[in-house]
């Protein structure tokens, strides 16, 4: 949460008789993902009705049933042998978060995206330090999931305008270095997808040198388990749906290499 101390990594302590192995060579390929709980892999270990009940109980169920190493960003990185950088926050939205009863939320994705640390916004991320070959963004679920049943969802025009402004700002931070963008929508909520597609078209028009693809993510109900989140099979299926777009944008062929998370 905002204002709390960030986690600090202070290194490894090894017995005197041990020595560390040489680190693997960093991949030359880079993928970046920006999203919400879908991107984080929330509940992806849930497989049945019993898991569906246990996974929804905070905080233990949330922790026990989420495995980022089996979530879409890691699986995509493994498929393409790419280094992966991910910014994801459960319940975050473009205009409103999923944990609010208001039509807008101040601490939406725009509040967090440029920080080097989630909880301390004084430290800004240096976009010149790491540039992906493809940036994959999947947002909008929390703007429309439960809110559409409560009359709290944004209008499609307002949502598209805010999403377009967010992506224009994000792309601009790379100062022309970003070569390709994938704007995805789904699979939990799809009502907003026409507006998301129009947003992708607006970004393609605004940045003529940027290659842009829109991808609809759709899954069968059997792969939407923990509060309608994709399970591991669903994450594999989403990667399969992303692969043609990423491959076309980069010329990469998917393989079976290990992803490197940064």
C-alpha cells in the first residue's frame, strides 16, 4: 500500500564451503507486461469448486493460489526466450479500481505506472534503462466487471479517452525507442473490448513509427475458475493467442527457452 516500506533485498549469504554459480547470459529479447490481476496470475492454481472457495479468502487464499511463474508474462517469456518486466496490480483499472464503489479512482494505474517502487512515488522509473521489444498492455477489466451490474461503469467514450491518454503518456516515456505495442482485452470481461480496440487504433495513429496490434483474449468457462480468473491452462491459452501478434511484430518464432524475470 502507498507509504509502506518497500521490500529490501540485501543479498545472499552462503556457507564458506559453497560458491555461487555463474549467472546465465541475459537474453537479448525483451517483453514488458502491464496489467491487473489477470497479468499477475491471481488464482491461477485453482482447478475445481473446492479451490474456487479457498482461493477467494484473503490473504491466505490469494497467496496460496497465485503463482507468477505460471502466469502469462512468464510463460510468454519462456515461449520466446525473452527477459520479462511486469507491472501488475490486482483490482487496478484505467478510470476506476475494482475495490471501489465510486465511478472513478484517484489511485488507478496512472497513479502507479511511473514509480520505480509501488509504495514510494518519489522514486521514478528511468525508462531509458530498459526498453522492451514489445509492450503488452491488458487493462479495463476492473473498470467494467462488477461495476456494470451496479451502474458504476464509465461510459465507453470516457473510458476510451482515458485509456488513450494513459497509453500516449506511457509510450511517450520511451522517447521513440519502443518498437511495438500489443493492446489486449479479456478474457474475464469483454464489454469494453470495442473501446479498447478503438484505443489501439488511436495509438497507432498517434505514433506512426510504432507497430501496434490488438488482441482479443477469450477463454472457455472451464479455464476461468477463481473469481472468474484464468487458471494455469487459461494462462497457457492466452499466451497461444498472443504468440501470433508478438511473432509478427518481432519476427520471433516461439521456442521452449526459460524466461528471465527482472
